[in-house]
């Protein structure tokens, strides 16, 4: 690790290289998580599996992705970021490659639901929150925004290519490509990702030079850290406001649009490549929107930002069923409007979590909040699939998702309104 420090020298803080490595890890995980949406229609055709059956495997993946978060954050505190992430990437690559041999629904649930869902839950938002709080004192919102935007960039890079591969080579070629990408990131983490700034005799970026250097890992078991933090946070109202607002965030993004938009496009006569290209276009706009959101969260009231994000997202989802009937402007307008707002909620949510619970406890608390996000996503992935199977259309699911977002826009205005910052931080 010293060679990298010498190469960078004193002109460039090593924290920015750490952020770049984590961005690539999240990029690979995002591509992995996006893959089932490209596989849905081919699996339906190849094996005769219903869309509800495939959605069940995806919902298990999404749920475990979220439930792994707090335990992953605790494991990073106890055992270190590097070994935890390396184990997750190896599991992810192996599981995805193994799925090329599956022939039954239970195998998809086991591999994509359990193995891949748990592994991607490590390379997730809790990893971003851990790295940002360790390596940055200033520009936290901006860095969190850029790391969060990696999910959008993952779709931008992977989805159109994967959809084209599905059309010409089949879904098995897709899973082998995704497994290879996850494997390529392994050596970058092994050689370029230290645990803390103090390991390189550095302080977090923006921290005063006279601040004390902290380099102690907690001695508790990760389970004790995760559940102890949950016990502390769950006694406060703000935790539940964060949890349920993020539940709705997950239901209206990963769970509904991320899982079903390509299949929804097929209902209107669009190909998988066209649907994937629409998601990729949304990813481009989200790359800008989420990065801008991080910059804004460093400067403006996070509650007000979240009010607008959820409200505008709700309106865009209610517009979606009508967009397919509008020539030329319909879907592009939705892609721009929804894309800018897709996961822009993450930086202000992390900022509020850190404000309420303090720098040390925030990554694990946010892990539990992300669990709510992914439970919401799992609920929407399965629920939308069942509604589509029974009604033959996604219109009702779109309206429900949009209505939930409007409710969330008012929930977030109540977060951190009663001066719990000091009390919660001291309790942590």
C-alpha cells in the first residue's frame, strides 16, 4: 500500500483513490443486481416459468441485499473493509457463474436469491457510508452522491450490452460476463483498499491537523454490534421515519422500475434492448441527479430536499402508464424526469442519519435503514409481478407506487425535528 501512497504523493489525498476503488466495486455489484431484469423474459420463454415465479427469486435477492447491510457494516467495523468486501466479491462471482447451470426455479431462488443477494448486500450503500465517514470530513455529501450514482452507472454500462447479448447469445452468456466482471474487481480491492486513513498516517480529508488519530476497531462480535445499534436506534422516532420513508424509496425504484420496466416495455411491443436502453438513459440522468443531490445535501436542509425528491418521483410514476401512449416525447420525458430523481434520496438520507446518530453509529444505523429500503423493493418486485399476472397490466402497480412516494414526501419532513442529535449521538 505504501507504493500507492508514494505514487500519489502529498498533492492528492488517498481518500479519493479509495472512493474510486469503491465506485468500481459498487459498479460491478450494480451490474449484477440489474442482470435478473434482463433475464426475466428469456427465462420465461426457455423454462416456462411465470413472471411471478421469477419475481419471487428477485424479491428474495432484494430482501437479502438489504438485510445483509447492517451485518456487513458491523463486519467491516470488526474484521475490516477489505476482507469483508473480498469475501463478498468472491461469493458474487462464484454464484453468478454457477447460475449458468440452473434448470429449476428453486435453483434460481437459492443462487440469485440467497447467494447473490447476500453478497451484493455487502457491496452496497452501507459500504459507501462506511468509507465516506472514515475517509472524509468535508465533501461527504458529494462523495456519497458519486458512490450512490455508481448504481445508475452500472445500469448505463451493463444493461444495453447485456440485453444485446441475451438477444444473440442467450441468458447463459450474460451470467458468465457478469461473473467475470465481479472477478476482475477482486485484485483492485486486495491491493488498493486500506482500512482507515491512519493506516497510511493520514487523517480524513478535510479534518484539522490537530484532530486526534483514531485507529481502533471495536472488539464486539458483528452480530452484537448490529443488534445493539438496532436496539439503540429503534427507541427513537427518527429511526422509524427514516426506515419507512426508505422502504417506500426501495419499493418505487429497485423493486418496481428496476425489476419490471423492461418487461413492462415488452407489454407495449418494445424489445428487451429498447427497454434496457430506456433504463440506461435513466441511469445517465441519475448519475448527474444523485451527484448533484450529494452536493446539495452539503448545503441545504436534507428534509426539504427529500420532500421534493419523493414528491416529484410520485408524480412521474403516476405519469408512466400514460407515457407509452404519447408518441416521441412520452418515454423520453419520463426517463429524464424520473432518472434525475431515481436514487437522489440517498445522500440526504445518509446526512440525516449521521446528524441524528453520530459518525460512529451512522453506518450500522444506515444499514438497518437500507434493510427497510430493500424490504420495500422486495415487496414491490413480488407485488408488481403478482398484479401483472392477475390483471395483465402494470398500471395499478404504477399508481400504488406513485401514491406511496407522495406519502413519503410528508413523512420525511418530520425527521430530526426535536433536537435528537445530541441525545442519539451520545447514546451511540
